[in-house]
């Protein structure tokens, strides 16, 4: 007897519609450089201090609407076409007040001898504006126009439930000459109208030798209109042998979309077998889960290893309802799935199990540790994230080993995990790893992935107050192009934590030098007395002669210098920091300086300003914004 968990079931049911929507597979089957979908593997210095990003708003010049409406009234066909298309596009992009264009669009649509392209553009704009008042006019033009208006007008009239079109659709359904998209529009529209009078004809069309797209649309419409009594038809379709069986079975499972009862469940079970077409099995399994979660969960034990990614993803929430060791075992196996969405879903499912079923916590940890011990990089990455989320500190030893893993996704996650777990016994090994990479970075260009990894280690040292790493951190302060900018920024940020509130004079001078470094050309613009004043160590240049001194310091590094100076309490440098602050927090450097000044002087942080992004490149724009 399966153990059904109603709490989990309510949560996981919400996931199934997303599973049925399918995946965007482009770019998903990537190699070992892939990053798990929602993993918050990020720099600690990006959260400390926490920067509230300014709200971004699209800005539309107020003169645009009047210009486009005026263009719509011009005799030139090209202007009319561009104006109607632009009004629709601007509305979709969020421009408000375009309801004022409805009447001019209707007037243009009512013009005699209107160019067909302009007619379609005006109709499309009215539909985009949800101009229900234009329904009678659209209906009249649609009846007299060519087929080009059907795709625009018919779905809109169905959505608006414009009653006069119902009779047209009924007649079209009965006409044996009706074909293609217009027939499909009629079936969909009548289903939206909940027109029970077309049920008999739809049932005939499902079973007639018509185009498969027409039959499938008929089945979809019929399923919305009839929630019972179609089991016999479904069984007959499943048994058909005169056409490719998968097509008939797809029709059968579509008919049962809202059906209930023992016969329905029996048919659905038959369509979830291992040899079933995935598109059929996915629909059948989804409906079966609604009717009988236990039965669906039993099938999910098999479909979790299906070649079809959609079926595997659907199986995860079903297995969660089992809430037993078998489910944990199956879910930990798909932590290594090739599809990133499935890896993510399985990790989240395991986490939900530990939260809802305390007796499974130890089993989840044990199985996840086993995955961590394999050489399967996808599973290792997800196992790290899950174990760190569970604060499984016993995994620190394995994470240290994985710092030298061959795949960036794994060694980055391992460094992040060690930072989050902060196990004292792991710090010596972490320091040795960081020392090796920094030594190499002083000689040759540091790889970007290594740069990120070592930056997490630097952050770990700073957060834990690990003083043994201070000499290494100091090596990262001078500007060195071969050294990764993330490592340098993280080292400076970590030094700020080591010396929080201690006002170290020599170290602060080094950091201020980095903050002031805008390159040798920029230094020429500074007053000579500031550049040459050796009595103030905080403005004494540390960069020696050479090419590097010609280029400005990396902004990321400058930001962390400002943050650390504020954290260390260097009140003597307030005016030096203020030179780099514009008075707003629009840029990262401005925010860092503002935060630093807040720590040193108590000045409040200015609220983030709203950033307006003017949309331009319209076909017609005002000369002055």
C-alpha cells in the first residue's frame, strides 16, 4: 500500500501543468560548463552590502501617440500601415493611453478601397487594444474580406464571445467543404461559447478520416464540452489499426481530459505503458495523477527512467507523494539527469521531502552523499547544493577533494559550499588551493572559472576571520592583469572583514590607492599637490612604472576598496571616498562609496532612483523628446 501524503500532493500538483508545457531544449543539452537553473551560487560580496537595484521603467515620449494617430489619417498607404502596426507594438510594450487610438483605427478600417495590408494592421491593432466596441465592425469586414483577416478576427470574437459569429461557426462545422484553419477556429470558438449543440458533429469529426490537425482540434473542443460519456469512443480509437495507432490514441487521451470514474482510469492506465508514445503517456499520466495519485506514483517509478524528458520531469512530483525510501533513491538518481530542469526539480523535490517528512532526512542525506562520491559531474553539482542547503557539514572533506574536480560546475560549487558550511578543519586545505592558484595567476592569465572559484575561498576566509589567509589576500591588492578581478575584489572585501572597525593605516592606504587609480592619463588631470603629497600615505601611488599603470583599476576592485574602507572605519578618508561619489547610487561604484560614507559618517543612503529607458527607433518620432 502506497503512503499518500496530502500535504506534498497539494504542492506537487502545481508543478504538473509546467511539466506538460514542455521544455525549451535549445542550449539545454550542454556540457560540463552548464550551471544549474536556480542555484544561488553567487558571490557573498554581492550580498554584503546588499544593493537595491533601481527600478527600470520604459519611457514613451508623450508626443508619440498624437504623431501616430496623425499618420494614420494621412492618405499615404505606407504611413497608415506603419502607424497601425506601431500602435499595436507600443501597446504590447506597455505604452498607456493608446485607447484613444481606437476610434481613429475604426475610422480607417471603415474606409472604402482600403489596402488589404492596412486592413489587417488596423484589425490587429484593435484586437491588441482589446477594443470590444469594434467587434461589429470587425465581424462585418471579416465576412467580406479575404482569408487574411480570419486569423486576427476569429480568435478575438471568440474571446469576446461575440454572439453573431456563433451561427457562422455552426454552419461551417456542418459544411463538408470546410477545411483547414477556418474549421479549427470554428471548433475552438464553439468550445469557448460552451455550445452543446455542436457536440454530435464534433464527435463525428473526431472519428472521420479528416486531417489529423482537424481531428485533434475537434477532440480538444469535445473534451471541453463533454466531461462524461466519451469512454466508448476513446476505447474504439485506441483499438484502431487502420492508421498509425499513436494518432488515434492521442485523440483518445484528449477526449478523456475531464473524465472521471473507473473506466476512465482503466483506459488511462493502458495508455501509460512502456511502449506508449511519450506525448500520449504524458497526457494520460497527468490526468491519472488527478484521479488516482497512488496509481500514478506506481507508474512514475518506471517513467522516471523514460527516454522522454517530459515524462521524467512529470514523474518527480508523483514520486514525492510516495514519501518513502524508494522515492528518495529514484530522485537522487536523476540528480545526474542530462536535462538541467530535471536535475533542478529532483533536488527541489528531495528538499521538500526532508522538510515534510522528517523521517526521510537521514535517507536523503545518505543517498545524496553517495551521489557526491561518484564521478558524475551533474549529480555532484546538485548534491553539493542540496547538502549545503541541509547544512550537512560532514561533507566538507569531500568538497575539499572536489576543489580540483575537472569540471567547472563542480569545483565552483565545491568552493561555494565550503564557504557556506565554514568548517574550520577544511580551511588549511582551502588555503593551500587558493595559494596555488594565486601563485599561478601572478605569472600567467588566470582562467575565469578558477577566478570565480578562488574568490569564493577568499570570501570564506574573510567571513570566518581566518587570519592565516591574510598574507595571500594582500598579494591580491596590487593591480595585476594576469590575476582574476574576482579574486582581487574578494580578497579586498575579505580584508575588510578581517579588520572591521580596526582602522589599519597601511592597509587602508593600499586600498585607497586602488580606489583612486583611474590610470596614468586620469592622474594627469589631478592637482599636482595631490599626486606628489608624500606626507599623506593614503594618496601615495603604489603602481610602479609599466603598462599596467596606464590603465584604470577594475571597477569591481574599486567598489570593494570603498566598501572595505567603510567597514574598517577609516574616517580620515571620508573626503577621499567622497570624490568618487556622484550623490546617487545609480552605478555600482556610487553605491559602494555611498555605503562606505554611511558607515563612516552616518549619512543615509539615498533611495535608488528610477531608471527610465526611452524606447526609440519608432518609424515616427518627435524632433525633441
